[in-house]
C-alpha cells in the first residue's frame, strides 16, 4: 500500500486528500501500486498553486520512496 503525503507546517507528514477528476473528495490518497501513487502525486503537484513538499510512502515497508 502506497500513500501520497505532504509536509505540514508542523514538520509532520500527512496523507493528502484523494480528489477525483470531478473534484469530489474520495478519502485519503492511498494506492495499491507505486505507479498509481506517483501519477496521483504528479497530478496533485500540478493542482497546487504553490510548490509543496510531496512524497510517496510505502506503508507496507515503512520506507520512503521520493520522486521529485
């Protein structure tokens, strides 16, 4: 399980919201594959008005996979 997280103002990583193509909230941004998570992370970064620190976390291994 992979999740897309961003660095919060308090210095903690928090899972971003999953927003579908219609703009509806669908819960937390969690995915079964790394490819899906990276695609959503790229889309998420494009939607943000200012640059944010966003990473893909592998929840099953408790390791971080970072894609800039």
